[in-house]
C-alpha cells in the first residue's frame, strides 16, 4: 500500500470518525467493519464487509434477546435461592474518594472484573468432561435424525457462547482499568466511553452464560455464581459511572447494539 492509497482511505467519507476508540476489537463480529478506517488501513484486500456487517448485526440482535431471557431467569432463580442481586459491596464513599483511596488495580470494579476472569478460567479448566459429553450427545442426535432437533444449530449456539465468554473474559477488566484511570485524570467523557464498553461486554457475557446454563443444567450452581457475579459487577460499574450507559459511541449506538 502506497501513500496515495493511504490518503484515499483516510479521506473516505464512509468511515465513522473515532469509531475505533470505543470498540471491543472483535473485528470478525463487528457490524461496522466497512465503516472503520483502522480496519481498512490494516488490510490490503477486503472481503465483502457490508454483507458481513449485516450478518453480525443479526448475531448481536439475537444475543440481545437471549440476554433478556437470561436476566429474567437470573432474577427468578436468585429469589428461589435467596440471592440479593441489589446488594453491592461498596463503601458509602463518593467516586472521587474511592479513586483517591485505592490503587486502580484494587478499585472495586477492577478487582471484581479480575476475579471474574479467574472464575471463568476455573470453570473451563474443570468442565472438559461436559464438552465431551455434549459432543457425544450431539453426534447421537445427528445419527438418530430426530425430528425438530437440529444438533448443528445447537453446536453452533454453544460455540458462539464460548467464543463470547472467552473474548470478553479479560477485556472487561482492561476496559474498567482504562475507565478508572481516565476518571482519575478527569477525562470524564472518555472514562464513560470505556465503562460503557465494559458494560456491553458484561451484558453479552451474561447472555452467553445463559446459553451455557441451557446446555448444561447440571452446572446450575456454578453458572449461577458467575451470572450473579457479573450482574453485581454491572451494578457496581453503573453506580461508579452513572453516565456510562448514556455515552454515545460513534456509529455503534446509532444502531442500538448494546447487547
């Protein structure tokens, strides 16, 4: 790519200015790849990005529907088991006092996100047998050709859920580190943007764990622990960054892709 090609890309009016500042870097799943200058600059040859964008948009819309079902399930199950989802382990301090008092890594939101990453790793490390059993189950369904049963779709949905969980497993923590750091430097708007990306990642992870719960009902206690942890983390982030949900990310929020 020569200088002329680069200038042509940079001046393309189809690109959304700053869209790459508040994304999750998952280009393969992004519904706006055809409007991202960063991606265009990093690729010399382009696939049919616009048709891929449409498919990705549908993917996240489907996940958004699963999210609501999962949140309803979480609330109902939590009541039965005596969990208080509204309980937040936060001191009654102002946001400024909390940031001054704590190191960024030890900030309530950051430490909780880091703990979540470890919880995910522990779950996958101890669940290898579940995936083997599921593989055998899906293969059997395929062989039996049971009416109204689609093992390929079931396997695809499970893989998508795993991909989502793994993608955001540590990114939630990194986005919250950035949000807290920016907030301590009084870069409030940018801080809210990073916090919003973290909240979206949390929502999508909740939906994905809901799918895992559906596939492995025998692990309800473990998945419920992860769901409760994520739900409480989301509430903590919203308390510390009350304007985050309202932050408008260039391009994305015009499409209602909050997951």
